[in-house]
């Protein structure tokens, strides 16, 4: 059973989760321009606008560090995610009451200030990188269901890697609560593996509407004929590369990695 419209799954790169940084940067830049105080820049002889206190700068740096951690580390488990949420709330609370500002002055005799020009420049550059990555580059490589196969398609490549979906099981990963739920608009990772061979798996990361797409994948798989039984521990040998002219050639053994975007891999462990 195949949907009337081919199911298309687009994994996103980690830059997708950086939208809070440029959003808050534009917000703080606007606040600095509107309500910031004017200070004379002795180096250039020009007036710059700064918000009073170190709280805005501390919060922006904290958000930048938090986003970096979430997109470079996999935060597994409920307690780890709750610890991050509690730490973020404490930083916000301490900064709001001025405790962090006083701590910086008392211990290090320093303050954190950023001009509106810095906020605008940094946020504009990050937004352009984010926009090009999410709406252009990420769409150059995607997965699409074609009959009983899941094909990995690249816009600028003629060859297509594909995998036979018969006998596969689809799981929705819910490990990174903060990154997926708060920063990723409910995005999830999808994991596919053979029901009789859990060693070989295909992981699709950072998928929007992952629940709906996982449900459609299960409907497709349920309508396919059951696969021939394979021996335990032996990988599926039906992973192949297909050409647009209907030529099919087998690929290397089970230890070959099939990679799509930087966030997608098919591995045999």
C-alpha cells in the first residue's frame, strides 16, 4: 500500500535549532536602540547605545552557550533534560534580580555590555546561515518512499541509495526533550530497523512532524508482503543503489555505511 502522494522525509541539520539565538539577538538589538543609554566611544568618537546593567548580555551569552551544548551533545534521559531546564531558570532568575551582575562586579570587577550594532550584526549573519541551511541546503538531500523502498535522493546526484522497507519497524526517538520539544517545534528522530535484525538500523534525525510521518511509514510497511526470513545477525543484503534508468546494482556488505545529510546514517554495529 503506497500513499497517493509520495511520502517525503527531510532531515534537518543542527543549525535548525539555533533560531532562538538570532530571535533574541534581534529583540535585544531593538530594545537597545529604543531604550538604551548613549555612551561616547572614546576610540571612535561616536555615540553608542547600551542597555544598563549586565543582565541582557549575560542572558544572551547563556542562551548562546545553551544552544551550543544542545546541538553538539546528545542529552539523554529525563533527569538530564530537567537539570538543564532548572539551570536555565536559575540563570534567568538570578539575572532578573541582578545577582549575576553584582557577582561579576564583586568577583571580577567586570560587566557585560553589547551594543545594538553587535546584536544586529551577529543576529543577521546567523539568520542568513540558518535560513539558507533550513530552506535551501537541507532540501538538497531527502528520503522518499517509492513503492516498497525508501530512497535517499540528492538533487545534484543521479544515483540513489535505497532500502527495502519490507519487515522494517519504525520507532520515534524522544531522547532530547529540550532540543526537540522547546527548540525544535516538536521535531524527533526516527529509527528504522528490521524486525528480525535489530543490528542494522537507519536513523533519520531532526524530522519535523515526525509522529505523522512515522505513522504513514508504518501504514506503508504494513501493506507490504513479508520479507524472506534471514539468519540472526546477518544484515539485509537488499540495500542497493539505483539509477534513474532502472538499472540496479548490489552494494558492498553489511558493514558499509549509507550516509545522507550530516545527520543521517545507516550502520551495522
